[in-house]
C-alpha cells in the first residue's frame, strides 16, 4: 500500500475464538510526511476493538500535529469514552523533508527500524495505558534519511521476531505476513505492520 511515497503492509488475526481484534494499524499521510501507529486495546474481543477504534479516530483527526500533542489528545479521547478499556500504542511520524523518524511507545507494542544488518534502532517503550495513565512523555528522533524498514508489532507476536528482522527486497506486505506466520502467539490478538522508509537524499 503506497502512502506518501511509503510502501507498507500489515498482517493481523484476532485471538482464536474471537471475531473482533483489539489490535489495529493506522497509517495517515499528510503534506510533509506520514503518521504510523499500531494500537492494542486491552483484553480481547469487541470491547478491546471499540477502544482501538476511538484511538484510531483521534489519531486521524490531526496527523501533522506534534507527536506529543497527538498522544495526549488520544489519551484524552479514549478516557472520555465511558467504559473504554484503554490501550497501548507505538506511534511514529516520518518527516519526508528531513529524513527523520520521531517515535514514542506507551506500553508493550514493539518497534524496530533496520537500516542494515549492523544498524538497527529499537523503540524504548514506557509503561502506561492510554485512557488510564500516561507516563512522562519523551519522543525520540532518529535519522532515517538512508531509508530502512520500520516494524511495529503487538505483544501477540513473540518478541523474538526482532532478531529475525529481514533486510531483503520483499514488499512490506510479504514481510508482515511472514512475521505473523512465524511469530504469532496462540492465545492473543496479533498484528504486525512493516513500512519501507523512503531514501530522502538528505
């Protein structure tokens, strides 16, 4: 799926026995970049999916705002929904002009950028639950002007997937499908998103 010169793909499945998944991806292009997030509503089923839907709507409302503002607004919007379970999330903004990725993780959605076999960055996740309690927020910025592969994955994938991150020319959708097939846990919702970050020439 192309998005502002970015190719991406996502693969997911609900917890076996459930019809709805609380895991959801959000990819929103805007004038100077792309907002990318993976959400994981607490628990499973319809209620977890409902919390993720509220968060998705919030993220799509103003994707070019500062990342900290986006996270705070999402937290407030989920909190305002009566009975929302809350959720965890990892989120990034790719700045196509600067060749930079700004990202932050609340909870346990894994994030990694691989730029070469020897060069990778792993997202530092901070404890907390959107809609319940936010930790002190601090976004990290990394130089991705040389391109690379960004992967976000919920805890429905075994964290060992980070050690098998591919650096090949396959489309992101194929990579996401492969990671889900090889690393999905049997008793949880699972979602993995892969995005090919464009070379910016910065």
